[in-house]
């Protein structure tokens, strides 16, 4: 066995893409003879549902760090948001699909920096198994985790960032796990049920702090719901986000309607968003005519800012 490798992700919360990908990549590395373990000290957001937590495939919870470990970081490339256990000088690989830090990691890690245009990091992990002819090593539970990750990050394969690679990986994982397409609706409804158990905590767990660029506010919340209508006028959104600062925005994704609602109470933020989307707020709500993911909005704002 080689030196211990810790596969981990972000520090504030992790979603199902990070959760599933860390577990699946650590397993892949072990199959390749590496001494790897998937660990996270962050909160899990509502995309990691109870039925997925009940699977036997889990993050390690009892591992004690020695200080000699190397790190692989997935689904985040802004070093300010790495899991608190990560030591930057001991990072050996980065896998991400968020924009802004490509050149930094390319210079530091060369061919071990993989920041690509994909809907989900889980797709990249699936491709590693396929490339090494190890698809038979993907358990049904792991397939479910990766399927949920692709669904969540591509909004049921309907988000603009969805690639042919995501669609292919999803279709192949369905075959591997012998699950029909009803898995998607069941999964998303389970996510919404978990969100509504504690909406305030759900908002906190899926709010990005320190958004790149000058157009968007630093505080950017997002909730993925089956139907967002019941929460649109709920004061809990502003109550929670105002705890961070008054310049915030919220992206409410309503899958059943196939649209996003953007919410903000700050006039300068609203003005920037109206220019970005070429649309108008009705009070504090802007109704868009399609689904937008936070990462897509950030990319659009960064490109406009160039």
C-alpha cells in the first residue's frame, strides 16, 4: 500500500455530488491498490436523503488524522472552501466542475488538475471505472449514489450544463443498478420533504459565501425543490440570509414548473441581476423562463464581467 490518501470536498456543506463522488473515488483508488479513505467534516445538505444515508456505502467517520496524509479534493477548487482537514501543500489532485481557479491548479498540479465542463463530478468518477473496465465493481448502492448525484447536479438532466457525458453515465448507471426512471421523481420529492423538515437550516446548508466576481452578491442561496410555489413568499428566506448580510440572492429551482425564481431584497443586487438576465423583478421576485443552477449563474456573471 502507498501513503494514506484522503478524498474529501468542501468545508461548509457537501451535496450529494461531493458525497457520492468522494465515496466512489476512494473505493476506486482502493481497488487500484491505493490506501484511500473518503472523509468529510462538513454538514450534508438535503440532497443527501435519508434513503441514501441508509445505504452501506458511507463516508468514514472514525479515521484519525496523523498529519502525514495526502489529499484529493473533489467538487471544489476555491481553496478558501476546502474541508478544514485539508493541507494545501499536501494536495495531490483536484477534480471540479466549477469555474474560476483553473489556471491556479493547472500551474500547481499540472496533469493532476481536472476542472472540466461537466454537470456532475459523479460523471467523471463513473468514467474512471469505465476506463479501467471496473464497472462490475460498482455496487447497487454506489450506483444509486452516483445516479442521485447526476440527477441533482443536472436537474434531472435538464440543466444547461448537462453534457452528453452526464447523460451517458446516467443511462449506464441505471442499467448497472437495474432501476427504472421513476427513481428521479422519487428522489427529488424525498429531497423536498427533507428540506421542509427544517427550511432555515436547509437554506444555511446550501448558501454559498464569497461568490466570485463583481456582479453577484457574496451571499448566494439555492434550494432545489420539486415545486417552489409554497415557499416563494415565505419570510424565512430573507430572515436566514440577512443573518449573513443584506446583499444576498436566492435561487429557488422549481423542477415541476421547469423554472427558477430569483429572490433578493437589495436594490443594487436586483439591478445587477436584471441586467444579467435581461429580465425584471416583480417586487422581490424575478421569475425566469427556464431552470438555472447557481454554478450556471456564476459562470454567466463571470463571463459578462470579462
